[in-house]
């Protein structure tokens, strides 16, 4: 009896990932023949990661991230989340969304973006928010500053530029809490529903205070060492390699032109977008008094957001994928859309509102 050898002789088609593998093998061989470019790119990437992920995040702002988680957990234990839900239910009922959608933004305003996701993100899911409402929560969250120090330094800069800070704060920090969910709910993400207070769970935990305190400190360290630093290292290693290849300089040049057209100071705007908004606002306090007030306002609004890019493409998806029903792609898309809305807000307020709010 003849044996069926058709399965043994059938050829498996080469897949796309295998073609990519062939390319990687070819590049590896080239790297052995010409090692200098590979070594240079690796050194550039490692230096960039060290300067940002370790020197900046670990040595300078790491304590703020840990303290932000501690503060957030303590005020959550004190009933802060439940109080906010009661305050905003009348507004969210009119909009037609779950009131928990606004929680990450409020935690973001008073604390740190990483703490906001880690603390308020689970509350959004616990409140029964739909996937569309979770996307709206992320897009709304990036409308406000990623640390309280950014906010305070921005206030100083606005005052030095003789700009009345109150209308700017109301228009750019608090009004987006209502406008952004309303816009997104009526256009892109319509699977939303108003929820009454009786349908929501209680968000205040019953954990003893000391357990909350020490647990929050440990959680803050986990956020810093297991999420923030790895995410920053991943993003800035790529940027470092692109800088070595001369590609990132082209990106920065294009970014400078865009910022100028949007009435944003180029020097501080680039620092906000690529590195650290808090550092950008510290730089702005030294030049705001002699700068065009429009540029000061635009720079403040762009800094008081979810920038830098390492947060948008690294930290936000890393944190939210574990506390929501969304995929990393959906999280990044929501964050990018929110940042795009923030950029438009910066231009509109700087160009058309600034002349009317001078002191």
C-alpha cells in the first residue's frame, strides 16, 4: 500500500515576519562587518535613556510620582472620589455619560498623570463605564497638566507676562472637563449612558489608614520602577538611535515650525513635547516677562497637558492597559486624539483670548 507523502512534500509559504527575520539576519551580518554604526547607535540610545529615564525620572521627578500615588490613595480613603461623583453627576447626566469618566482628569489636575491612571482608572471600570467612555476618560485626562508643579510654575509665568491667570485656568483646565466629553460623545464614541448615583458603587475603600499609607508608598514605587522608567527607556532609546542617525534632528526642525505657527514658544514648547513640561515652565519663568504674552499662554497650555510624548506613547498605555478594558492601540489612539485637541486649544486661546485677558 502506497504511503501518503503529500503532507511531507508540501511547502510552507514564507510569511511576512520571516521576511523581516531575513532582513534582521542580513543587518546582523552587516553589523559584524561594520560594527561602528551599530555601536554608535547603541551608545546614543543608552545615553539618552540614562539622561531621561534615570537622571530625570529617577533622581528628579521620581519622588513626585511616588508622593502623587500616596496623596491620591489617602484622599481616596478620605472619600474624595465619592464626593467628586456626587458633585459631577448633575453635569454628566445632562451630557449623557458616566460621571466616573471625569475622575482621572480631576486626579490628574491635583496630582500626577501616572497616579491618575493607577488610582482613578480602576474607578472608571468599577463604575461600569463602557469602552467608549473609557476612551473619553483618557482623552479628557490629557487636557490637564501631568504634575502640580507644572501648574504652579505656569501661574508664575502668566503673572510675569501680565496675563490674568484666572480666565486662562477656567478656559483651559476646567472647561475641557465638560467640553471634551460632550464633543467626543456626540461624534466618535457614542456608546455612553448617564448613570444615577444609586447605580454606582462606593469608591471609598475600608482599608485601615496605616495600611493605605504604606500600601500606597509601595504602589508608588511600583509605578515608578515597573512602569514609568521602563516606558521612558523604551521611547527614548528609539529617540537616541534616531538622533545618532540624524533623523530626529529633522523631526525637531519640523516641530519648531509647527510650534511657531501655533503661537507657542519654540524653546519651551520643544521641552514640553519631548522631555519635561515642568522643566519647560521653569525655563519660561525666566523669560516670560520679556516675551510676547501670546507665546507665554500658548506655552503654558501645551505644557499643562499629557505631554511629553514619552507619556503619551509609553506611560499612559502601560498603566491603563492593566486597569481598563481597552487594548494598548485603543489607549494610544484616545491619548493622541486628546493631545490633538489640546494643541488646538493652545492655539485658539493664545491667539484669540490672550488680548482680552491682559492685566
